[in-house]
């Protein structure tokens, strides 16, 4: 199950991030994040409300407060990553964003998660493949003599650190709230935070025009699916497996850029894809 959750998160995030770049450019990070979370919140409400799962008492519990705290961290991560996608080179900021997996992996290992040796090797191989496949610079980026000073790098590093920490905090509340309810609460909390911050930050909150929703809707639904799968997986028995497989999303984004935008893939990028497949096989191994 952990393998399935990690791969679902990778695919949904990879496609969502590919679409989010255009969404952020059209609306700006603030309105794009508000719109995508509104889509996700409405979808979850339509799913949970008929089942009677939205018990107000659960939302004001200790787990609900923990989820709200984790959501505040995720809000900062989301705004930073949108900014990185808009101003930075995709080949550079996507793998940096994927490195958020290192944070929950480190925390999981510190708190007793011990994958089998072959799975631990698979985690390392998969992560190396992600880096190899996603960090090859494009023509413009190759001209930069100091990539760490390139546009979007600082934002992507900040997003990675905050994402890893935020997911870890959210996973602590998942067993008590349940994955869908926790995710619903996170979406509504982010919307509330954004509305409260709009005036101090002088950000517009006007409803986007109809054409923009063709971009907002799929990004919001895909991000909700990925976040749900990833967070539920982190609360399971093998969070490090889910964390590393979820980081495959940057490779998915690179492949989409190749297929849709006709961007060329270097030989070592294809080698990275092959390394990723080997790593997934090792992570999937059951002794």
C-alpha cells in the first residue's frame, strides 16, 4: 500500500506542478493557491458531507489544532514553490522541490522507522535517479555560472524545507482525524489564512475569470489527491518509502516537458529515469 500511495502522489504532483506553472503565471502565486485550494476544498466537501464525516468536535480537537499548525507551514511552502515555478528554471527548481522528502525521511529514521536493507538501498537509488533525471540544465540554465544564485533557487529551498516539516506535522494528526477529514480541514484552513493575509499583503482575492478555472480545477484536484496519498502514507508503517517515491514527481514533470513541450532530454536524464525504475523495483521488494 505504501508503494501505491507514493507513486500516486508522484504522478499527481508531477502533472499538477506542470500545470501549476502556467496557472501561477496567469494569476500570481497568491490567487493561484487560493483558487486551487478552493477547488480541493469543494471536492472534499462534496465527498465527505453526505457520509456525515464532518463532525465539528473532531475539528476542534488536539488533532485538529495540530493539523492547523501543519497547514500554516504548508501555506508558506506552497507560496514559495509557486514563486519558484514562476521565476525559476523548471529543470532546477523541480528537483530542489523534490528534496523535501529528505525531511520526513530523516524524522522517520530518528523515530524508529527501519526499512529492510534492500528497500533502504532502493530509497537511495531512487533518490539518486530523481536528482540525475531532473537536474540537467536546459540551454538557458547552462549559461549560469552560479546556479545557486539563479532565480527561484532560494524560494525552492525554502519550499522544500517547509514542505517536509509540514507534511510530517500533518501526518501526526491523520490517525485521529482520518486522511480525508484532515485534508479537508487543511484546505479550509489554508483558504482562511489566505483571506486573512490578503489585506496586509495587499493581494487581490477577486474570483478569477471563467477561462482560468480550466487551469485551476485540474491543479486543485491533482494536488488534493497527491497530498492525501502522501500524508496518509507518512502515517503508515513505512513513511520513508512513501516519502522517497513521492519525490518522483520532479521526474514526471521533466518527462511531461519533453512530451508536451518537446524539450530535449539529455542522455544522462534517460539514465536517471532508468535508475529510478531500478530504485522503484528495490523499494517494492518484499523479503
